């Protein structure tokens, strides 16, 4: 079992920055990939960014050039640095990870952290 705990959300003005953190704990051998999704009110959950264990990253077009995903393997933590925030970035942000467990891999989700960008 793996637990993912997000932090760093909050209220920020448009143009500002926030850094989200996601700490993984529990019994897993390693992670395959970790990432961030977001869900705005009344909308589907969408991919924001992912990072693989090899360091490859992937971003939604809407955040390219503004958001940066990174990981600290020693701390079992993945970060999402969000710059030049826009009101449309307002959403609940969820950390997710695919981990190698005893038999195969398994996906886990955090509880989410709220990000509100005011205009």
C-alpha cells in the first residue's frame, strides 16, 4: 500500500507562483511514474504533468512553459512548480503514482490540494 499526501495549495493572484509537493510513503519497491492531475468545478479531471523514474517529463499544452514537475528520489517526493498562474488554473490538484508492488504495478492517488487563482 502506498500513501500520497499533497501540500502547497492555496490562494494566489494571477501571475503568481505556487509549489505543490507530494510525499509518497508505504510499501513499494519503486515508482514507475508520478504526476499531477487537476479537476476544476464541473469539469473532467485532466493531466497536468508526469515524470517517470527515468526522468522523462510530459506536460499538458495548457501548462507548458509555466509549470515544472520534478522529483526528489531520496525524499520520495514529487513537486509541481507553478509559475505565471492564471485564473483558469484554479482546480483541485491530485498527485498520482504508479508503483512497483509485490505483484506487478499499482496506481495510487492522493486526496488533493486546492489551488485558487484570483484575477
